[in-house]
């Protein structure tokens, strides 16, 4: 009797497991690794397939079905030739089929391998962007009937995919540019691992990016939130963490990992989650006050999504209602929308607020960069464009009418 079984290998340190296949016939067996890692929570042991939560799960299940079908066809051929199951014959047919398939394998499985290999190296938010990019690729392939193989990732693909994201998905240019950047990174991964031996056209893909409106709080707005009387415990937790980030420049990912050991008398010492940099951040009076108020350590934050929702509620209660006009582009079409400022407040607003207010108060850019961990001045200088208040003060100080009187 012959059997085909799919199961999960032992989980790695990130809780992810490879999918394995075992074929058993006449007391002999061989094993094949699908080379895709998944969370054990996504595996249905009784069905030996994944729970379908998104499109790449459907693809993986289809791939497992295809592997099982290769075995079935090999068994039929074996019975026709030998009238019995020959283990070595079936194993050879299975390996031959895989070798032929790999030559024209679609990108989805390789892309999933790229995502799995990135886990633990980049943030969960970036992983989600990778998964969304893969989902868009699958939708594009299906709707436009464009077979995704490495030799077809060329200028024709680029133009068609950008058109699909613009016209069918109604995405804005910066979002599209981010997906093109992810695809270029994936193609580099495929080239380095020997999967892509043909196309190099992807290196010419343009990652377009337009400057967006960077929302930050003025000092008066920040203090309104800082002093706001809140009866809700969850809102106080979010407000205190957010304000602490405004006074230290910490990212959300670092705030959530902050422990007592990171907090010294006058400093925070932390290895950042995103860049793995070691930072020593001085504690100002406001930051110290927030720590003292919370017993020396900030209360644990909620998920980024929930925190952002609560932040908008807090900013609305604090009457941060200035109308903000946002101008973006979808292709060549301008997209404008105006909303109250509280609708744009997110966890990242805190970091922008720290940088902008520090510059407005006269802190040298290199000092701010040493606190935030910015290494690239090109990335950092976008914050400097926000400090119109500094330009106004310096212009009025230099061109004061008092000079004429003197």
C-alpha cells in the first residue's frame, strides 16, 4: 500500500515550519520539502492543507495538490509497465517532473520563500507589505492572463503592472512605487539564489516617489494632548506612550519593546528594532515626568492599528482640528482631499513631531540625527522642510524694522 502525507516540520525560533511531503510504498519512503514556511496555526492537520485566509494560501494548497497528482500519475504509469508499484520508478518520475516544472515555475512560490526568509530580519509591518505585493501580483496574473515567470519580468511587465495598480486597483503613485521597490528586492534575492538566470530588465525599473505631506504636531498641539484630561484608561495608555515618543523620537516598534533595563537615570539605552542601532537618548523633563507618572515604566501599548485608532480619538478630544489639504497623484491625475488634522495622527507622527520641534527650538540637525538614529541626511532633510516657523523667526530677526531705526 502506498501513501502520500503532508505535514509540518519542527518550528524554527520564529515559530515557522516548513511543509514536508513523505511518500511511502513497499516499506520504502522518500521525503520532499516544499521549502515554504508557515505558522502552525494555519495548518489543518486532518486535511493536510492550509486554512485559506488569503490568495497565496490557495496557491500553496494548489501546489500541494499538484505534487500529489505527480505521484498519482507516476503510480498509474508504473502499474501499466510493471503491474505493481515500483518505488524507485515512482521516485525518479517525481524528481524528473519537479525538475521540468522548476524551469517554468511561476514566481508566487519563490516570492513566498523570499517572504519567509525575510521574517525576523524586517518588521512585521514590512512583511505585511510584501504579502500584499504578492497578492497584487497574483491578481494581476489572473486578470490580465500574464504568466509570471522570471523571463517575463521585463519592461512590458512593468508597464502593464503599473497600469493595473493605477487603473484597476486605484492606488496612488507612492504606493505603486513601494511595490516596484519590493519586486526589485525580490528579483535580487532570486538572482542571488540562482532562481533567476535570465532576466535583468528589472534593474531598470523606476521606483518613483513623490514628496508627501508629513504631518506633525505644533508645540501647542502637543501640549494640549499632553495636558488633556482623559477618563478612559486605554486612551491614557495611548496618550502617555505617544507623548513619550514625541519627547524622545522613539518609533512605535521601540516603544513597545521598552523595558525597565533600558531606562537609566538620565538616558534611554536601546537597540532599535528596525535598524538594530544602539541609541543612547537623553531624557528631558517631559519624558521623565511621564515615566514618574507611570511608576517608572510606560504601560504596554496596543497593536499599531488599535493605537492609531485611539490616537485619532484623542486628537479629536484635544481639538486638533486644523484643516489639512493633502495632494497626491494617481498616474498623472491629481487627487486632493481635505480633512481635520486629527484624522492624520498616527504613531509615526510622534517621531516627526520630535524631529520638527527639536529643529524649531534650535537643536543642531546632527544632534537630532544622533538621537533618532538617522544616518542618511537625504532621508533626514525632509523634516527640515517643515520648519517654516524657524524661517519666519529668523527672517523677522534679521529684517526687523528696529534695525532701520537704529
